[in-house]
C-alpha cells in the first residue's frame, strides 16, 4: 500500500471512529473539592483532582479573613485566575523535538498564564490523565500522557502534627516529584514551577519586586511589591523554593515573548530577573509603578519560574521537591455590624456589603516565628525531613486502626476543616468558622451549638486551641451570664450570625458541657479554676432568667435552639438531656472547687430534670420531641435523632449514664428504625404519623431541617452508637455518609450552613466511640465495641497519640508520641476479667483491682508515666 493510500485509510478510520464514538462524562469526574493545603490559621490553596488550585485564602482575604475578596483584575473576556500556581515539564527524547506538558487537565482557554494555548502556543498541552488520591494532609497525583515517555508522581503535603501548633500552622506547602523514564531512549527533562505574584492583588498603584536567594541546597525566588501601603491585608511576600543548588530561574515574565519561546529551544532557564521590564518608571521622578496605562490597569501580571533539569536513561528516575511559602502578616479583626447600627470605620469599601467594621490588627500566629516568606522557606527546608516524618507517623498510625478504610477516610476528610476554616491570631486565639463558601462566610467563629459536635476533634488533637476558643467565649459572656452564640472575625467580639440566637436556650448547656469535657480530657486544673466562675454564671443565668415557672428546667418556648426552625415547648429532649448532663458536670465542678452550696443545687437540678425527662418524654420507644404539659402545645411524638445528645456528651466525659441505660439503647434502635435509610442517610427527625411520607412544614420555616441529613449529626450519632456497642449499625451510617459525599464530588467539603461546615468534625468521635474511650484527669476508661479477638485502634490523649492493641488474653497500650500519665485504667470484664500481671516496658508495676460489676478498674500504686515508644501490657490469667 502506498503512502497516499495509507493516509486515505487513516482518514477514513478516524472519521468512522468519531462518527460512532461517544464520550462518557461521570459525576465523579467533577473536581468540586479537594484538600486545603496550608496551615492552621495561615490560609490555604485547595488542590482538586484536575491539578488546579482553587479558593486561595492566604492573603487574609474574605471570606476566611476580613481583607477584600480575592478577585484578580483582568482585561475583558480573560479568565486567567487559574494560572496562579502551575507546573510544566519540558522534555526531549533523544533524537526528537522537545515538547511541553502542563501538569493539569485542560479546562479553559486561559492556562499557564497564556490565552488560548491551542492557538497561541501549540507547543504546550495539558496532560492526558491524572491518577488522583487524597488523604489529608496528602494529595498524590500521577501524571501520564500517551505522548510522554515517562510518568510523573507528585505528592503535595503540609505539616500536620497533633499537639504541635507551631509546625501545624506553617504558611507553606511541599511538592515532592518523582519522574520515571519508561522509554527505551534517553530523555532530557526540565521540571518547572511557576507562580504569579499576587501581593497587593487589590491595589493598582504598586510596582512588582523579585529577588533570588541562593543557598547550597536550594534556590528561592521571593516576590513582593513596592509603592503600596504596607499595612494592607494583601501586603506581604510569596515565593517558591526549588530544593537543589543546580536549579535555574526566570523571574518577572509577563508574556509569552520571550519566556515561553525560550522554553522551546532551551532546557534550562538563563537565571535572569526581568521584573524591571514589568514595571513603569516615571522618567522625571524615577518613581516606579506597576505595568499599567489605561489599557493595562486591569491586567497587572508578574510571574516567576524555577526548575531543575535532569537527563534520564532508560529505567532511570529522579526525585525533586519544590516548596511554596507565603507571609501576609496584616490580618485584621472585624465584628458584625448589628442591624440599624451606623458603621463608623471601614476596613475597605466592600465592608458595607459584608456588614463588618474594622477593629484592630490581630495578626497571624506564624508571625511569632517568621518575618518573611523567605524565612518560612528556610525553616521548612531545614526541617523538611523531621516535619514529614512526624506528619507521616501520625498518618500511618491513624490508618493502622482496624476500622474499615471507608470509616477512617471519612474521619480523615474532616481534618481538612482545620485548614479551610480556621482563625489563629498572633496571640494564639483560635476558632473554626461555622461555614465557608468561596465568596461568603456563613455564621460566626466558634459557634457554640455547632461546636458541641465539632469540637470533639479539636480537643482530641489540639487541646490548647479548643481551650482558647472557650476562653474567648468566657470573655464575651454577659454580666448576667448569657453565653454568646458565636465570635466575630476578631475573636474578642461576639457575632450574631443568625437571627434569634440571643435567646437560644441551649447555649449555656453547650458551654458547660464543652468546658467540662475539655477539663476532664486535659486534667488542667488551672483551666477549671479560670473557667468555673463563668460556668456558674451560665448555670445560674438559666435558673434566674430563663426559668419563669421555677421548676429548675430552662423554659422552652418555640424556636430557640440549634434546630432553628424546630419549635419546641415545655420539656424538650434535645434541650433537657443537655441540661441534665450540664447539671451533672456542674455538680462535679462545684465539688472540685469546694463550692458545697452550688454542688447541692446542681444535684437537686439533676434529680428534678432526670425525673421529668424520664416521666414526660419517654414514650416506650424513644424520648419524644417535647411535652408541653403546662402550656397549649400538648405532646409532640417526633423522633429527633439528637434527642439524647446529653448522654453522648456524658459518654465522652466518662460520667456514666445520666438516663436509664436500657431506654437509651432502645431509643437508639428506634431512631435508626424511623429515620435511617441506607444509601440515603440519617434524617434529623421523623414523625410516627408519617411512616411513609415526609411531613410538609409551614411555609415560613426557612429550610426543611427534619428531612435533611446533617453529616455532623450523622457522624456524631455513629460515634454514639459505638459507645452503645452498636458497631455494625454505626458503620452503616458512616458508609452512607461516605458514599453520599464521594458521589457528589464534595468529599472534603461537607455542606450545611455553607460549605466546609464545622459540625462534621464530630467524625473524630468515632475514634473515641469505637474504643468507648473516656479520660478523666489521667483516669482512662476503655470499652471497645469492635467484635474481633485481635485488633489495633488508634487514639489520642491529652498530649499525644497511642495505639490500643488487643491480643488473645492481652491488652497493650503503645504510646506513639507525647507522654501518657495514668492513674487508673478501667476495662470491660469481657476483655480482661482476670488480670495476671501488668508490665511497663517489661517491668512489673504494682496495682490493685476494683470490681465494678461488668467492668474492672485497675488502680496503680503510683501514677504511671508511659513515654513515647513504650508499651503498657496487661496480661490475663489463662483458664485452667
């Protein structure tokens, strides 16, 4: 067959395949969420499965901060906001022409700082395929292409080390690459990282600056601007380090001429800084300004690139790392302007639209350690191995648990909220924003009722940060004891956030339960001493101002709790099981503070509340929504999933059953029966009158909260099920949540009141629930529900991490980080009824045993100190 015939046949085959082929686009292909890479309170960039970076929040910008919304001014019709950080590989196979690949999937016309690459720069193409895996804090991608004779792996990560706030709040992200030559020929590879200078993105009156820092083991380009007010939120520095002294660079390009054209013919950069070419200098005054005239005002662009060149023989590979760091020290606080209040001082023009006014410079926590992005880079490069090893140890230990992987993945995904939604000021004030969207903040910081769920993750991993949030709530508590719904952007101020919040009657109970759980977990007596007066004020506020009928229960009169379109009246299960738990905890707190009068009052409140809850709410199957015996609303037999949430908090705090144990278990079973459907979810509430239909609510209720599946409630309830020894039922709920969010492409962005919602951080309760874990001042209780004879379960304690290991006839506790202090350990008799000996690192320890019925409590002769990498081994007696 001749050449012409071959061409005709090829054309026919291609035409035929196009005519009869179809492309399949799946929901799972949508890049709707990804891991937020950055530090706690330092801002982040979100990497999604298409290889692009979204939701840049490193500039103190709204909605995570109070600076202007991050929008890049550009010429009409251009959409180059995705060309902010990107990687390109230039390669040349021996004997062939060089080619370039953009390491992301093509999504638009404007990519890699170019407009219409298919026309303007056909030498550059997006990659064919990305294999993607994300497990916080690691995103891993494998880039491959039918034209490219090698594969590229990229691992993206930021340090995340429980109990180490400094190193978990670093403003930087690592990019570790591995390039493997799969061809039979030698390949020259030039791997390039490019970053757009975004300093002062909201300011036009500026000029760009760039600098190169050369060290023995890395080169770092540092970008900033001059000529702008250096107190602006968007002022700072940003840059990329290439971790090799052989790296080459090109600073200050803006256009394809000559930057991209040189890439066609050169396999390295000329080590130049063309930044001055991007600026305009007034000939008379010498004053520098950004590259703008009337034409260019909307299109200020300044890129820098750095890379490494390597030659690979057949089968060879090389590793190389980049590091992106930033420093934007001017974080400002603001608090919500109340309706009708005239704003006095504005941070910027947009403040009026978002309803905030300026307070003061609060700063970022990382500013205590670094004065520039270059200093951040130097530290993170010097500590790279240590930070990676410590992060990876936590990650590996977490995944060593014998929980199913889908459950571990679901818990892991909610660690993302630590980065996506956190505020951490220079003086270490911390809070999580209730909800976040790319262009809007939803709700306040540290929202008290939502924190009741989500804070279980914070106290378990960063206790100091959780205590910080509660201390800020103490500061904004009113003189008569009212507890604020939430905190403002400046955590010294309260923020309303939602209508009707000032009279929410669950807030005092929320506050007491969290502070006391935090005290039990940490054993911090100074914390209890500091917080006790505010706990007492909150408790007395309810009795003095919210209990008109003087029955020692808070009055429930309509919509006035976290379920803010659920009217409840009289004795309400959601409210009064929390009040019951709060009374029990307050009694314990008063006893510790030697406040006998308060302890007696709390005991009386507890007894009265328990009697009313059991007598008026129990309907034989579950605790009904409410019973308004003294009013006109009668009885509502709705089955609320959160009906006995106070018992969940009691389990976490180790204070035992505050309700009848058998009734609790029966209620849990019936909640599942009435409200849970596999592959749909666990609804918030069901009514027995509507067994097959969902009730239609009144039109003036702003959202249907009954039929909604709040993942924070679902995951918290799953952990509650585990405390109740309902292991498989709990896993069903978790798997349904897991599947739902996988299928919707929102795995790292749980929705409720906005995205990245705070409440689903309750997922950490599953770690504690499967162990039946409760800690009270170095007294440990374990009641695992995993029905296996041998397993490993990961957990944390007040300053470290550990593994609980069950072997036939033995239980081991291996400390992986920190130091565990233990006075007692309580175990189920089914796990360890007859103890033969207890050893710490092969040395016998002295102990006594107390029989508690279905449990056994071991009291050590003196407090044990179990250091990192040490094991406590409890061995049972063998049956004769």
